[in-house]
């Protein structure tokens, strides 16, 4: 079974990250504020971050789509949830379509730290948890959205509508979100094309690079944030996103999460603590000594996450290539973070 844990970040020094997905597969308990008792998960928005969207991978067998619902509540300016002061971005009681298995965009609500979220699910009335996920990004990042294309590009068979976007000077694209529909098509054909031309503000299809190949995608690309941080799509550069509207697809929103350009990689930061890692350098097995519970992740020297998130205090890196790595240790009690340089021999 996969392990998924809350991430609390207060002193982040990882430049390579932009939007991150944080998931949970179990609730915290039952809240009887809601009739019949609804299970709930509480999430404190990490310091310096905001919630961009929420995804509920839930089921409610035998119920119509209008009752596939959950409650999202947010309390601003606190880390202690209070139902009487909470705000809710959507009202489940008036929702006529399913809220399950889709990313719900929350960027317009500015749900940021300091703040706490509670998500409630009617498990006592037939709903079941699989995963609850939040897409979060640094507060200094921005979300830019468009709800109409610029025109039709006949480079693609049948003509695909397109939206062109010039990456603002000093910014990079962290992720892309397509709130599109293609009724009657299987998930493998819920696709779009993302193309980027580096070093120019004029799009040229022959020089464009694409982070994913729609023709070989077997799952839907719609209604999800797709992380693009590893591709370094920065200014000067221009993007085109194509959608097969002439073959049944419809536009709702196209969004880009952008943030100021920063150097790629991870900076090591040290804090005074009782946390120790040994042996270091290591041949593969690392021990983490800490008086508090921790969440541990390992990253390559370029900022790629290659192991995590784990609560185990013995970490095995023996299958990785020798070299330099960074370990992020989040103290669950103090909500602080340390980045440790690891040498694998």
C-alpha cells in the first residue's frame, strides 16, 4: 500500500519546485456536525504556499452523479479549524454533477497559509475514500487562465483550435491545466497538444518541443494539473496549446501556473536541531535520528524527486547511482524543514 503523508513546509529552500501534489488515502476521523456523520481530513496549508485545486478520488456506488459530492471548507488566518468561520467554494447540496474524480480549480479563492482546510465525505451514507489530493504552489506563483482559443490551426489533421501564450519576461511555466470536455470519447482520447518554442516570441511548429505525446497517452489529460517544471519552459519562449474541437472537444478553461525564474537545483540549508543522519557518506543505508516524527524525501542534485514521502527512519539508497543527493526532512511537530546533502559512495 502506498504511503501518503501531510507535507508541512516553513523554511523551503528547494528552488526547483513549483506546483506540488499532496495526497492522502485515509481520513482523520468522523465529524458529526454534518447529518449522519461525515468523515474528514484536515490539512494545514504549508507556509508560503497556496491551494490551486482539489481532487477527490472517491466512490459512492448506487448514487446518482448529483450525489457524488463532498464538502471543502477553509478557515483563513489560523491552523485550528472552526466550522462557524469556514468558507466553502462550492455547495454540495445544489451540485447537479459529480464532484468526484476531477480536479476542481480553486485559484480564484486565494486559499493560502496561514490557513486550514477540512474536506468532508459522507462515508456513513455510502461514500468511500481512495485518495484526496491538493495541488499547491508557492504564493509567489501566478495562475493565468483563458476560456477561449485564438483560432484554428490546420497543421493538425481536421484543424485543431489553439491558444498562444508568450511566457512573461522573468517567469517560467510550472504546470498546465486543461478544463476541457470530449463527450462520448474514451479517456485515452481526452487529449490536447502542448508545444513550446524556446528563444522566441513567434511560434514555429517545426522547432517546437512537446512534453507529452497525445497519440500515445492512455489516460485523460483533462481536468488535471500536469507538472512541467522539469522542462524549463521559460521566457523568452512561446507556447501553443491545441485542442481537437473539430473532433468533439470543447473549451472551458486553459490555465498556466507560472512563477519567477530561479536557478535549477537544491540549496542546502542548515538549522540548529537534534536531527542527525548517519553514516554520511554512505554506501546505501542511511539512519535518521530525530526525537520527533518526520517525513523524508530524497532528491537528485538537479531537484528531481526520486524517493518519498516516507516516515521510515532507515532509508535505503543502494539501488541509486553513486553521487550527490539531497534529503528533505520535515519535522511534523515543529513544522520545519531541513535539507541535508547526502554523498552516496
